[in-house]
C-alpha cells in the first residue's frame, strides 16, 4: 500500500530508441530510481528527466521515478525494497550504509571544487579557525556535507569546542544575508558558492580557510539488487558517462555537476564523513 501511494501518478518515460546495452535477466524490468536531495515527484522529474531517458536507452530497462526527498525516507524505501537505485550525497551515503546493510555503490560523480569554505569580511581580525572562538557562524541546513558536517568537523579539528566556543546557526538559504547584515561573523558553505557570493556582494570578503576535496555524490543500489545487475549498471554508466553528465546538466540548476566525471566509488574516501559524524556526536541512525 505504501508503494502504491508513493508511486501514484508517477510518469514513466517511453523508450523509443534501441538499447545500447543488454541487461542481464537478474535486473528488474523496471528500475525504481530515487534521489535523497529532491523533494516531490515533479521536481524529481524536472531534475533527472534527461538523465533517466539516457539511462533507459543505454540499459534497455524502464526507469521509474520514486520520490523520497531525504535520507530517512530512502532508508525505509531500501529496507522495504521499494526502490532499486538512489542518487545521494556523501553524508547521506554514510547514514544509509549504517542503516541498510549491504548497499552497493555503483558509480560516483567526481566533480571539481567540491570543498567547504569559511567566509569572513575582508577586514575582519580572523586569520584562522581558532580565531573564531566567541563568534557566531552561519551554516547551511543540518546534515549538509559541505555546509554543515565538514565545517563543524573542521572547527573541532582546529581545537574549537562547537558547543561552548562558538554559536553555530543553521540558516539554510539565508546564511549569506546573515553575514552581510553583520548578524554573524563568518559563514560556512561550499566553495562553488564563492563566485556567486562575490558577484552579489562585492569584493569586501575573503575565504578564511578551505577544506580538502570532499568525497563525491554517488549512485547506489539496494542490497536486494542482484550483484550481476549492479555490475552491468556500473559498466554501462561508466561507458556512457559523458552522455549521462550532459543529461544531468540539461535541467536548470544543475551547474554543480559541470566538469564532473563518472568514476569508481572508493568507499575509503567517505571515512572523513564517518569521522566527522563521530567527532560531532551526530547520529547516523534513522
């Protein structure tokens, strides 16, 4: 009943072109696809319609959208075998893997300039993260990899007690306004936000510190998907990676994937996220 409710109204794109790959019999005829960062069916269709069309062509499978919207819903859907594959971010991957035993990474989206930064006023006295003791710091929504988890971990690694030494405000989309208005002394975000921030607010700002490159977004399969099918999906997506990236970029608002490439998933690169969860005392249980 839950599956019927969630899938009501889901449009399945018709496949008219011949498949470029021959899926093994172990693959489901209809592959149910979700994304943890997209709310609602219409937005999922808008953001990934072109991507799914290419996936259908190169796999010979029908791909069906299944909206989940967040990692908790994704965990439940995977546990009840309501979805087969899901695109997700680094933090969500760690949380999903902790709650669903046997998830199978397929491919990751290696993109340039995927890191966290702290922004301060150009004339501020802050020269290091340690100097931020006593400051108010704006961050993105709780759970954002580059806008919350990693910046908070960077503070901890710098010897800053994030409960006593600083006041972190998770402001989502209003974090830049808080900095510009002087409500906070620093803001943490992804490095890709920097050019747009300078364009809107001028040159009176600087990057205090930038993190190393973050682990990638990725596509994973549920534990119920046959390993032979997972191997096929990996091979065909890697083979046609450029087409899939172009399709990902087609809808408006997907610029963060410009310059990305589809590569093998290296699970060890996500250890920094696991360490961050542990250091921050955050739960990965749903």
